[in-house]
């Protein structure tokens, strides 16, 4: 479970973003990272969508998605997670915030690893003051279940894979994905 009590830091904490951001993403076409070997599985998007909707996470886009989704298991997501965490100092309120971090993780998983099972997910999280707020995370499809990851290195749980919560006062509670 992700601990949100110390999620918002006053200074950027980028050591969890284990990649050299400039080397990896700016010259994207020329850069060829050494990638870990992972198992890749395939499933019809319709079955992934149906299972997530059974779990209360609705698909947020009208229209069809890819017919087949490629994904990996929890061990595989763990191996590539360092490529799916980004420096906290990229954060700009309303311009480059949590949904943009989740979008970047989803895109990089697809481009570098050919995995489409890393989705952007929106839901609720508990805040240190006891309130609940909207937040976006990465939703990692593992074949028959979902896991979550925080792509912003400022969060204490960045670099971890954790379970969803059904109670937004106890942890991240996903409500939608795309």
C-alpha cells in the first residue's frame, strides 16, 4: 500500500527516477537503452476491459481501443519500473501534473517495451489532512489482476508496485482508466 503522508515534498527527490531523463527521452530516436528481458503476454482488450470494469474501474474513452493488449506479469513490471518513474522537478500544477506522469509511463511502456498494459488511471487518494482528492497513477495489468505504480519520484511509493484499495481513505482507489 502506498503511504501518502509524506507524498508532497518541498524539494524534488529524483533518486527514484533511475534513468538519465535527458539521455533517455530527448534524443528518443537515437537512444537505445539496454532493456531487461521480461515475459510478454497477450489478451483481447475486451477481456481486460471487462475484468477491470468488474473491479469497478471503468474505461474512460468512447470508441474502440487496440484489439489485443500486450502486458507482463508483476515480476516483469518490477524489472521495467525504473523506466516508468520520472523526476519530480518536471511537475507543474495543471500543466504537467499527475495525469501527465501517468501518460508518460503508459507511452514509454508501449514504445520501449511494447507493453500496452500500463494504463493511465484516475481515482481517489487520501491526503495527510484526512481529506480525499483526485489523483492519477499508472495501472499495471498483470493478466488477471491489476497493480498500481506512482510515476512521480516525489511520492514515497514511487518505484513500488502496490495493490489498489476499495476505500479511498486507506489508499489509492482507481475509478477509471485509459
